[in-house]
C-alpha cells in the first residue's frame, strides 16, 4: 500500500499473538478514533474463517454468522460447550458495527475499502496442495436445529450491514468490501511470485492494484482481481459488496502504474533473469522483456537498462535470456516490462483419464503427432461426460465447467478442431496490457420502458460484483472514455465454449426490420470525456451458460479487428497503428492440421493500446 502513498506511520498491523479478539477490537477502535473526515481507509484482514450459530434471531438465512478466527480462539464440535467457546470469535455483525462507525466518521468525502481474505464457510475439505483457510464444520449449540430461520437474506452474502449504530445516511462514506470467497465456499491459499503460500485474494489484489491506468472504479478493479483468481484459485469466487462499487478507487487519489514484473534474484545471473510472472502475464516464449529501474511508472519514452527474450515460460514464471551479459542487473533489482509479446508455443495439456483404456489408447495414437496438445494428467482440459451424460465433452480441469459438448472422440479431426479452437481462446482470454492515457469504462446495461438506464434492474442482477444475465435478456453496451486520448473501441465476445464473435464493429448487424445496420470501425471512435452508447444495438443473451468475457481493445489510431479476431475469412486491412501486429499474430500463429503453429508475430506492448475484459455470467431463465 506504500506504493499508493499510504505513509508507513499511518499503517498499523497486528499479527499472531497480538491478533486476539480483544486485540482486533482495540485496533479497530484506535482506527476509528484516529480517522478524520475525507480520509481514505483500508482494512485488510488475512486469516482463517469460521461459521457460528447466529446470535441474533432470524438475521441470517442459513442461521449462521461468518466470523474471523482470532488468535486463541478454540474450535469444539461438542454442542454442549458452544456458549463457552463461541465468545472467542470476531463475528461479522460486530465488524459491521465498526464499519458503520468508520463511515460516519469519514463522511461522504471519505473512502472505505475492506478486504477479507478468509474462509466464510465451514463445509468441505482441503483440496489439492492448496491450504483452505478454515475447513471446520459450523459451530452450533444443541438448540440450533429447533430455531426457525425465516430471514430472506441472501445466504451467499458475506458482509452484514445491520448494526446497532445508526448510519448517517446524509453524510456517511460509501464502503466496498472485497471477500475472497462466497459464504458457502472455502478460501484457498495460493503460491505467490516467490513460491510462498499466501492468501489468494491478497495476492490478486496486490497484482491488480499494481496495474492501474485511467479512472479505475472498484467494479473495474474487481474484474481484474477476478482474472487473477481464476488462474490462482479457480475453486472459489470472490465477492464484491457495498454501496460504493462504482466509485473511483480511493476517491480518485490512487497512483497509476504501468504493469511491471519483479525478478527472482536467487535464480538469476548475468546471462539469464528469472521473472516472477509467466504466460498469464503475457510472458510467452519469444516475447521481449525490457528492464527499467524499480519505481519506473511508464516506459513509453524511456530507454531500458537491459533487454532480453523469454526462452522458457510457465503460467507464473519465465526465464529471460539477456541480449548482452549484465553482471550488475540482478543487484539493481529492476522492474521488468513486457514490451513485445508473442503468441507463444505452450502446448494444451489434455487428460484422457476419464476414458476407458481402449478409447484412451486410440485417442493417444491419433494425437501422438499433433503438436498442439500433450496428454498429461496435470491438465488444463480433460475429456469427461457431456451434459446429457451419454456422450463426451471437453471440460476445464480447474472448475469442471464445459468448453465443448458432444465431442465425437471417434473422429480424430473433430477432436483436433476443438483443440484448435481452444488455442486462440486461451490466448485472447489472457491477453491484456495498458497504454498510458488510453482507458475506458465499459458496461452492459438494461434499459427501462422510456429508454433510460435501468439502474434498479442492474443492481438486482449484480451478484457479488458480477453481472448475472439470463437467457433472452436484452442488454446494451455503454463505453465511456475515461482516459486523456481519443480512442477507437473494438469489442469481441469470448464464449465459454471458445467461440469468438464480434460485438463492435460488426458489419453483419440488422435492424428490427432485418435491414442492414452495420456498425463500422469509424462509428466506434470515442473522444476524451465522451461516451459510445448505441441504444439501437440490442444484445440478446443466449446459451451457452457460464462465465463469459467481452474483450475490449482500445487504440488511439483507427482500428478494425472484427475479421481478424473472428472466423470470417475476409481479412480487414484497417489494423494499422497501435495494434497493427495483432492481425499478423493470428495469421502467422494459425494451427495447421499437424497441430503446429506458424512463426508467430509480436505486439509491441509499450505502444499498442489497452486490452482488458468485461466479465459476466449467463444463467438459464428460470
């Protein structure tokens, strides 16, 4: 947080034996007393969590409070001594009391962010090598089952607003709460860039806040956090709550920083540098890395102190071979920036463990010389049962969700085509970088009967910070230029099954009378401070269900990626300027029948626009 200008004298930390229930209460009381009107306050809790029987009648839908586990708290499953041990826990409603007091103290010009990196569920078991931060069953009394729970409160919510202290509605600070997992989920630790076990939300928040550009709202920051956690902690879904999620981060007082990567000195020398980032951060094999002094905020015009090329890359680590030996570079602890990113040549790891031996053997033989994929039980995709249960599907290993259904495993070419479709999908999904001054807020909105934005409906459909859309919904795209430059906007839809469709520009759009109504690249220019909001462009929501992404491309120069990023063979020529190599990347990196990519182009990320994702979920209309 010191990178965001929080002074060390204003940062208070309590750990281990100091973090008793009393210690936490004293620390929060001191924070409230020392806070002043207009302050920016951040409360970060990284701990174990536990569910307890609700100590207020009908306040929780499931009858359980979520609680922080302080130092010295005792867990017992014996219901007869529940009342003795439960007092040692720091409940969510007690914390809510502190938050209300803080909001009143800060006033409407203040800003409050709470980060809770702890389990809010007691069910489940440890999974894989990741440590669950609290996996005990809920602690309840002998009378728990006799209580009648009639509350309609959402059981998945984490934070509680109901408190004894009265909130000054006319002059209270807005608040935002980031939680690592939903109420019924476990919150797992992950490995950080130094291979140390850390809280997954703490890691994701640190990564996201180090890569800021433009006017960042808490909702936009949350989208970046979701992207990191999807890779690092796929078994849990983070939660965004509060009444300030569309407020600018820290009231607009945050420090912008071009994305950078730290090095691992212990595994580096004068010829090669080990990076604490990998393919997820764009460090693919062949990408060019430039090194600058630590603290560098932007690299557009600065000269690097060293450069090199990525020679090996995993999801979260990479090795760079320097252009020239540099004995002093490791001592300088520089920051690394991806200045040219290559498509990469990582193979798709596919598991056949669900197949019977005969089917597995046949498919192994078919894919033996298919260079794009490798058979590996430690996989990113696996072949499992289809939705109907009678066929086969390609599923994500980390979630079990569907990528492609009804895959004919007896047809080798059909399997290859699905894998070839997945390859650009995963690349586009992970592709992101930022050009200074080039930013936008992109939203999907509902309209009411009068054609105005239906804020109430948007709020009701926002679940834990993510917009939940239903089949047959009509939504509209709104783009607001929050940067300092005119930009050209391109948006493509990346479906859960890997299909990529143009949103804007889109030459094939029809109006309500089925007449051509194309949106061309020149229609997608947005001046500084202006917005693009076409109320005639209706986006009709349809399956497949699951998590979907609108990938947003911003360029200061004219840009038309419609034909480049989708399956249309009519290649567009308007791809010059900042993202001018993206067309080359996809053309040269096409996978042939043997599963081999072409040479692969590069994007110069230091001068190549801004790319980010807008995440939402599609569910059945029930």
